[in-house]
C-alpha cells in the first residue's frame, strides 16, 4: 500500500471514528444512562456505512473525472452527490436499526438526512482541498523539474559553445608560435593537448574547483606568454583558502581570453593582466584586470555573454558579473554571495 493510499484510509477511518466518539461523549454528558449497547450499535453502524458510502462516492469521482473539473461546475455536483450519499446512509442505518429503535418518523428522517448531508459535505470539502493542494504541489514540482531540465540543456549548450571558442584562440596562439619559434611551438602543442584534455573534462561538469580552473588559465597564459613575450606581464594574487571553491567551468578562462584578445593584443607596447581571488565576510570575488580601455562599441565575444547567462542560470541572482574601466585598466569580476 503506497503512502497516499495509507494516508487516505487512515484519515477515513480515523475521521469517522473520531466523530463517533464525539457523539458517544455528547450522549454521556447529556445523560450517562443513554450510553448503552444500543447506542454503540447505532454508532458502529453509522461509522461503517459512512466509510462505505463516502469511499464509494470517491470511486465515482475518479470514474467520472470530477477531480479534473474546475471549482464552479464542481460545486453543484458535490452538493447533489453529498445529498444522495446522506440519503443512502440514513436509509441503510434505519433499515439496520429497524425494530431496535423507536418508530421512524418523517421529521426524524429529514433531520438525519440534513445532518448527514452536512457531514458528507464537510468530508468532500476536506477531500477536495487535500486533492487540489496535492495537485498544485505536484504541478509546482513538475514545473521546477521542467525548468531545471531546460536550464540544464541550456547550460550544456553554453558549455558546448565554449570548447570551439577556447580551441580557436589556443590554435591561433600556436600558429603564431610556429612562425616565430618552431621549437617552442612543439612544447606549446603539448601544453595545448593538456588544455584540451582538461577542457573536455570540464565540458561535462556544471561546477569545478577554482584551483583546477586557475591551473587551466595558467597553462593558457603560458601559451600566450610565449607569443607575446615581454609584451605580456602576468600577475597572480590568489587566496589559497579558495582552492576548493566551486565555480562554473571556463568562467575565468573566458574572461582571461577576452582580456588578451581585446586588451593586451590591441596595445603595441602590450600590458599587464592580473588575476585575483578575494574572500570577504559574505562574498567571494574573482577579478581579472588588464591594460586597455572599454570602447563604445566592441565585440566582447561569446565569453562575456556566456558567463553572464551561466551565472544567472546556476546561481539565481546570488552571483553577478561586472565589467568596468578604471585608470586605463579594464576590470572584469565575478562575485559570489556566500
């Protein structure tokens, strides 16, 4: 028996049994002499019939599809079915009690039907409230699952876009090296193979340790350092306590690539790129500073917009990307709330 079925029968039996106990207690308070075997016979009969007919009514709800009907057209159906259920309970109760109780009168029958109709209506109110609540909760869970699936698909697509972008930039670096220094180009091919192996691993993950991301960035900058030589200065300011902090793969890598492509490479004299990781009381920030300026119109490439979208999807407002220019330096940063 599954949990929902167990809950239903527990509530069904427990609810009607509790009502029967309240009736017996009411009779006891009114006159203790009325509490006898005849009263218990009536109560047990009523409880049994109420459980039977309300369960039968529930089966009818399923068969007729009433659980899928909206509230306005459902109300009259509930009222009519509750009245019919009450009439059946009263008829069967009186047939069982025939010859045991006092003679049956029309007024007594009418009062019993009305009182039982109120009880069945209350039963229906509880049942449909629970049903609509459960349905709403399941729908909410389904919506969240669907949204998570959509987000996961989009994240995979974004990561798929990054690999060709990363490969293209790395191959450009090696192409330049072949013309300048073939022997260094061979060493760079080995470095690139390690980078590609790492990038393929990263492409399957939603989050990676910051230390692994930094390692990949360091290898990439080694390639670029050979190409730019003295024109590129690299500065690291890393907090070792953040090595295990999890971030989206390629997030720092993409910012460094854009810093090289749109900053350092456009400057004749070259420049400096600084990678910093800082932890405060409630934030962790990763900052990339590079020589250069932000122009009015500039193609920042796939990395920037990709990073923004991935942060929105994975952190839901608890991580932000910022890009500013200050003192002839372009500063890009990712900040995580902790």
